[in-house]
């Protein structure tokens, strides 16, 4: 032993002290939330460049990220001297990438953004020069956070009813179901008379179930929050009747409570006729066309959701944001403006299959001529989106659990909703 | 000894201590690359996550992480009083209490069999039992989903003997046992290898001496082999329990914590909490788990070290 014990103890103590100092520094320095800025603080206003210049960096996910670099060549040609640098990223890592970029202050100029109100502080407000008046109101609400428009709707995802016409005919249905009673009757008939294993595919409590069941709640007149968005309103008569209706499918054995939730399984069950009816977005058309080809196109149809008190669908999709930390914001807004024009959106539909958020783009022959799109166009007029608040993620997960308890745990709807309301109150509205 | 050392140090004076200081400095220089990397990528995140667990930080604060309120132990109280966490703790406890003894017993049994019983084809058996350990959990989960599906392999086999099996992964009763079975299958190989090494380190003359004294097989196992294997068993059980307490992968790929949260473990709860952006609460949950793992490890050391 060259070093005596006392010296060791001192060294040890100083290491501990250093560690403690780091901890204390992290825990205490600059602690305390700043008072909410409130309305008094002047919003930095954004402007749109007359002509885009310089380099614009953009992040986009999945299919869009792959197709955009080619698509924006037109924009580059219209604005000489601009280069748009699109970085494609996988959906799975998008959230993390945004989080890291925002924390590090190393953001792109603009990005494709699927809602994500959690990052609202990093988004620049949308300038007045970008016109969203021609866009579907449900879609615009997905970009409105705390009453301010922070995201410009780009493409929409809206739900409609898909069913197999060949099997429906066998079951004695030559017209689409118009009401909830008819929908359930038709599902039961498909099962009994057309040999389907299950009548319809419905959410049974796995991730995303609450969101997938929202069309039922909205169609029976429910609202997620009260008018001034100060409280969740989940334990209501309207929610109860929607969830009772959902639960009845499982009680009667028309829907499978343990269906495989992988997207590929939904397509497979639809095409084999095992589950010949489901509620889904426009992307399913693409998946069906890819797997079944032309021949299958005549074997199914898409129709608006059967009405309860109304036929109100769910609308989502992706928006465009420009970050506060953007290096070339004015030109980035110019690109957003271009992407949200009707003719650009119609052209983008032909390239990607993404449905336009702007109503006038739907007049394009390419969209009008596709018979499977009419139902989506119809639903978009009235479709709603959940409020863009950070806490909806948690409330939605609690809702998933509530549905699972109703469907698989045999919990009475009233009990499940009372508990859900209590959880939502605890989670809060911000 | 300390007195004489102090005297020596005092007498040596300036030149000696000057050299020591230089040596220390050089030593630090050599270790600097590691120390810097370790400090930046390990100590800093660990220290800051401890710090964050005492605040109300959420994902909305990432731009200004120091602009949060200090809330003391509130997050810890939140986690501990959350019924979902209590459920997760119970699920994890069941997983550990059932899983560890079964894995240890199976690993030990296989190691003993390979060490003395099985003579032919020994390498093939070793590979077969160890293969699950090195296989990717994603690939494994695909296979196991087929095995455990409603009309899967297991239920087909059961049907042959006239038993109608349940829908294993969608049953609140059977989902956790199914995952325990899968975890045991995946981890037995690790313990087998460790125990095999321990067994081979036991000197043969001890066994021979016991044999000369007239001890039978069972007696030799109980009074000679197992006591000598105790340090190895300590190592094995600590390793495996650290892994089991962090039970996550199996549930993540097979059941997503369902049905009705019956396979939602503590790690899964923490993962979900991070997913919701509740960084402070998730950090608190992580440190609660850290304390539990440390406590369980200490307990095992106490229990198994007693006579060594």
C-alpha cells in the first residue's frame, strides 16, 4: 500500500463531492419554471419570401421522404437559385429525431409533422399569406394548437367503411349500410350467410383503439372536450351509447376481440374474406391494389360510415411546419405555400397517392375518376380530429385500456367511462 | 505500520512528492480519453437523470431543460401510488419469483447432465441448449407467436391428446406464464454454460474421496458438488435476476404488455412513461427499479454467501 488510508478516504470523498455537485447543479441551478409568457409577449411574425432563394432543408418521413426530392424539382425550377435538401427518415425514429434536433437547436428549416403538439414551442406561427381557408376544417384543426395555427395541413388520412361487394351480395346486401343498425345486421349476415369468419374488424383495446373508435363517439354526438377546452367530457351519455354499440359487436360474436393488429393481417383477412368489412383510411386501397391487383378492385367498395346521429369520421394526416430555429424561414414558407396549392396537391396525389387537404384539388380528374375516393371526399367535409393537446396521448392510451376492459374484461361501459373520466381529469388538459 | 509510513513520507520531503505528483499527472493523462468519454456519456446522463427525477420535467421542456420546477420526491410518490405501476411491480415479481428458480433448476440440471450423464454427442447438446441465447429476440418472437397462436403448434399438439388449449397470448391467465416459459427457454443456456464451467472447476479428487467414503450419487451431489458450486450459483443467479427484473423484450415483442396489462412489467411501465414524454416520472421509475435490483442482489449475496 503506497497510498495511506486517510489519503484514499479524502480522494473518495472528493469524488463523491464532485458527483454530488453535478447532481445538485442539475437539480437546482436555474430551477423554477419561468412564468408563462402569456399573450403579452409579441409573437415573432413570419413572412413568405416572394422568391425562394438559398438552401432549404426539409425532413420528411416514409414514402413522402422518398418521393419529395424528385417532386420538388419543379419548385426549384420555378425559383432559380434555390436548392431543396430533403432528408428522408423512417417513421419509427421520427419522434426521436425531432426531439434530439429541437433539444440541440439543430433543426431543419421545415418538416413534415404528424401533429405532435408536444413540440409546439419549436414551431413558428403560420404567416397570414398562407391561405388555409380552402382546406377542410377538420384538417385545419389538426394544425391548430392552443388556438394558433402552427402547422399547415398537407395530406389527409380520413376513415371510411370498406366492404367486400361480392360477399355482401351473397349475404343479400346490394346496397351499403346507411345506419348503425344496418351495419350490424350486414356484419352478422356476412358471417351467417356469406361464410365470413368474422363480420367486421373493430378496435378491441390494443394501441390506437380509442382513436379508431372515435368515429362512433362523434357519430353519436359526443365531444372529447368541452367548448372552451378546459375539461375532458368522456363520461357522457353519447360516449356511453357509442361504446355500448362497439361492445355489442363483441358480445354477439360478430367481431374478433383477439384479431391480429398487424396492418398486413387486416389486408390479408379482408382479401381472403375472413373479415370482409373494416373501417380504414385511404392507404388500405393502395395495399389492396398491391396485393390483389386489378381483378380485386371490382370485389370491394368504399362507402361513408353508417350514421348514428351523424356520419362523422376521423381525420388525421400530416402537416408542414417551419421551425423557429430555421435558417432560411422565408424561403421555407414559400415552399410550404407551394406545397399547399391545389394544383401542387393534385400533382402530389398522382405521385404519392396522398389525399389533398385542400378542397379544390379534389376537382382534378385523377381524383374524380377514382370511384373508391368518393367516400373519402364525402367524409372529409364533416370529419373531426381530436384536440391537439399534449395530454391526448395519455388520455388516448387510457381510452385504449378502457375499451380493452369493456371488450375483454367484461367491465360495464358506465364503469369504464367513469374511470376513464377520472383518469383524464388527473392527466389534465394541457 | 501507518506511523512508520508517515515518518518516511515526512522525511522524503519535496523531491519525492514532486515526482509523485508528476506520476499522478501522467497517469491521469493516460486515462483521460476513457475518463472524458465515460464522464460525458455515462456520468453526465446518469447524474442528470437523477436530477431530473426530482423535477417536473416533460418532453415539452427539452429546449430549456433547466427551466423546470424542483418537486422533491413527488415524482417518486406519483410512481409508487400509480395503480398501473403497482400492477407492473406485481407482474414483475411473479415473473422473477417463478422464472428464476425454474431457470436455475433447469440450467443446473442440464449442466449436471452434460457434465456427467451424457457422453455421446456432447457438443451438439451444448450448442442446442445454448442456441436460444444467441438468437435474436425478434426472430424468436416470430416463431413463438406461431407456436402460441390460437391455432398454433402448441395447441395442435395438445389437440392430438384431446386437450383444447387456450389462446395463450390473448388470455389474461396464460399470457404471463407463456412469457415466463419463453424467458426460461432463452436464459437456461446462459446458466448452463456458467454452471458447466463451475462443475468442471471442481477437483476430481474431492469427488473420488467422497466416493471412497461410500457416498452415493445423490449424497455426493448434495454434500460435495452443490456446496462447491455455491459461488458459481451466486454469480449465475445474480446475473439472471438482474435480467429478469428488467423483463421487457419478451412482452414488447409478443404481447405489448397486454392483455389487460397482465404482462406489463416495471421496465415496460418506465418505457411507456418515457414514451408519453414524462421524463421526470420515468426517471423516478427507473431509480425505483435500480433500488429494487440492488436490494435483490444484496439479498442473494447474503443468502448464498453464508458459508463461503
